[in-house]
């Protein structure tokens, strides 16, 4: 799996779109942002057929595929890299208040969903990082 030629433009569009969306399960959340970023970078779906509208529904989609967290889902599909070695377009996870949240590395930090909006965190807050493409 490689990176599509115009992945940077597509990745920026994903981030901009999510910045304009409300923080809502199934609309813009800590799985959808990295999943759409993955598709923008590679042209492929991270996992097909993932649909939900609630936190419980999101958990059900993970467990249906044999995962407990988005970290498990990323690790099953992507090679892990050191968080300080991650590049734009790579995926990662942070742990805040005992909750694992997925996100994507950008030029201005690690983008993930906050309570109300997309937040950009320093790379040093990332728990684990996963290489996307070659």
C-alpha cells in the first residue's frame, strides 16, 4: 500500500472538513478522522462497512472486528513506528483520562477530536504511532 500522488491535498481537505463538523459519533470522532485520513493518503479504506451513530455503536463496530480500542484496530493493519519518527499522514493514538483516541499526524501537530472540535496536540502526547503507506 503506497501513498496516492495528491495525498497531501486530500489529507488537508479531510482535516478542514472535520474542523467544520460537530464532535459527534458517526459524524466526526476519534475513529472517523484517522480513517478518512488513511483513505485520503492511500486511496483505500482502513476498514470497510464501519457505520455507527453512538459511542456504544462505535464500540460494537470495534468488537465485531475483534478489537477493544482504535489502537488495536490500527495495530492490526499498520506497522508501529516511534511517535517521534511519525510523518504527516501517519496515524496514532493518545490516551486522555483513560480513553484511547485516534488521530493523524499533520504539519501542525497530532490532529484528534476534542470534546467540541478538532484539537492539535504535540507529538510528545502521542501514545503510539502507525506508518501509513510507504
